[in-house]
C-alpha cells in the first residue's frame, strides 16, 4: 500500500530524478520492470499502467537488446509521488508555486557536473546505443524523446527557452525534432535559418522532473523557464554551457544530445506518424528538420524519461493541473476579475476543453473571460471549447459542468464561434486541404453558461441543500448513519 508523500518529499523529488525514484520506492509507488522489449511491449506496459488514477512509477531495466546500463522511466508526472489530490487543490498549489515575482530563482552556472561523466564526440557519437522505444503499433519509428526538453537560445537576446517536443531517432548521428508552428522553439530556430545559420540546440532526454514540467507549460516570451523551475524547488537550477554550442544544459542531466539544426532547405527526414495525446494519428509522415548530433553526454547508468502520449480518457492521464494553473494566471494577468477556478474537463486532454468559474461583476464579464481564455497563449493552442460558468458550479465535476450547460446556456444568445484560431498538425479535425495549404488554424466555441447578468437575480433558485446546513447535518449524524461520508 503506497503512503502519501509530504510537501518536502515532493520538493526533493521535483529537483532530482534519482531522488524521485528513491522516494517512489520508499513509499511503495515504484515498479521495476526487467526484460521488456522496447518494440511495443514497453509502451504497452506503460499504457496499461494508466488504467489507475495513480499509476506506479515504472523503471525499465535490462531492456531487451539494449546496454544493461541504460534505463527508461515512465509516469514521472502522474505517479503518487508527484500528484496530490485530483482536484482543484492541486491547481491552487501549483499557482502558489509559480508566482513569478516571489518564486523566480535564476539558474546557477557551474564548470562541470554529472552529465559529463561520459563524453562522446566525432566517430563515438551513436544515438542508436540508447533505448528508444516504438511506443505505439502504428508509430513511424523509435522515439527517444517524449518527455525530453529541447533547449534553444534566442539569437537576439539572452533568452533561453525550454520546450518539450517529440524526438525520433533517424540514424546513429541524426534525430528529427517535431516542433509545431508558433511554438517558441520554432520561432527561435527560424531566426537562425533566416540568417542562413544552423540553429544550435540541446536535447536533454533525462532530467529533474521540475524541468520536464517547465518544458510543457506555456510561459511568456523572454521569461526564463530555468528561473521559474528554480523557484518551484526553492533553489537555483545548476547549468553547464554546452562545449560545442554554448547552449546551457542541466549539470545533472542524465543524457544529452548537442548539435545544430540546419534549415529545412538543407536537410529534412521523414518523421512520424506518431500516436498523439488527442488519441489519434492525425499528422501523417512528413519531412521535418533534423538535429545533427555532434556530441553525446551522459551520466553513468543514464535514465531516459519517457512519457508518450496516450488517449486522454485513461484515469492516469488526468493530471493537467499545470496547464490549468497557467491559464488561471494568464486570465488574472489580463485583468479578468474574480476568477474562482480553472479546470480541464477529463477526456479533453490538456488543451481541448477549458472551464472557468467566475463571480460575475458586470455585464459582459463572462464573455470577457471567455475571449481572453480562448485567445491568450496559455489557452489558444488547440483549444476547442471554452466554457464559462458561475462560481457555484463545481468545475471539477463533469456532471456539474454539464448541468450548467443544460440549464444556464441559451445557445442562440450565449455562444460565440471564432474561426482562425491557433491549432497544430496533431489536431484530428484539421482537414487534409488545410494541411496541404499550410493553414494550421481551426475554429473554437466560447460558451457562457452563466445566469444572464441583467436578470440573474430573477433566475430560478437552485434546488439543493445549503452547503453550510448540509455540513451541520453531516456532523450531527456522522457515526450514526453508515451512508454519511465522514
């Protein structure tokens, strides 16, 4: 039976992958898997683990056909070590941890670190030596990067960006990196290409969990992801400069590829298809830019972190708290008042369906919240539905959200459909014609399922127990009636 980690334990786990694994073992949340085949079997075991609300941390050792020193770990973001309650408390806790003005600690540069325990350059570079599973049956190849961080530096400033993009093995010295248009990594690499230069790039394939989290969450352009990550663990992230590119990398990284990405006119490779988080193979095989790997650095017995996308209906995939917290922060930063909660409807993944609860202050308040949520960087990408509800709705309950839609939403007057929004190649409803023309946009709906402001005082009263009285009765009869929850 797994025990519950405390706050300090989680902080230590966030800051150190190996400490994370040790803690998972200590609390009974680790499962060591030996002898799995990286061709489909490893991915199948991972997917089956997601049938649990709190899937175990899976540490794959002695992987078939691989050097026994090299390991793969999955469920870093969703095991009991990292995930607290599956409710709004987790979103609120993340927001507190992400307060930039109080929780931004610049990274610390050091001369060396464990990442340089093994240095491979020139003829010694061999990407194929490391475990790269084929996660899903219809994947177009082996993907070593699914929870990696791709690090680039803006050529016009000191801004270093950390993003998570999928990485497919092409050959012993080449990997392809799939970055959707509009992502920060894509914006940066295009600046180099426009100058006729190759983009310097670092791909980190095993790192502290806090850095994996930093790569997934949208932050404003120019903001240091390393500094925000340091704030979350209350200590500076230690970095070393890449010997070839000068791009900084985590000093305690498990495995790093360093090199340059030439412009697509110079070299591309077929990439994909890949089973993505919406639950489909929406993007077919396409030619994508590649990273020419000029050096590999790794610790002794390195650990690759894997988190391949799966259908978002699995219980173990319902941990979209970071994205909800980022959207809540964005709404408040834009001046939307009295936001009481932000949630991701289970089954909608971390992008498609956003629900925002507000305490209405003025006519148009609900529409204001909806437009900001659907258009801000934290909410625009692959958004399908934005639902605004009153703050008496428990937005963590899909039934409550559906009740608000059924009883407070007039489709004719409380609906806005906006076309031309930012989406991606992995969007399953993006038509073949749009893909071929390069029009990577889609429509989205904004629903204000709230009591209409100008007659909300005359809206029918809710037929339900007053929460305070319900609690009073519960306390009185607790221990006397078995059906009452403590």
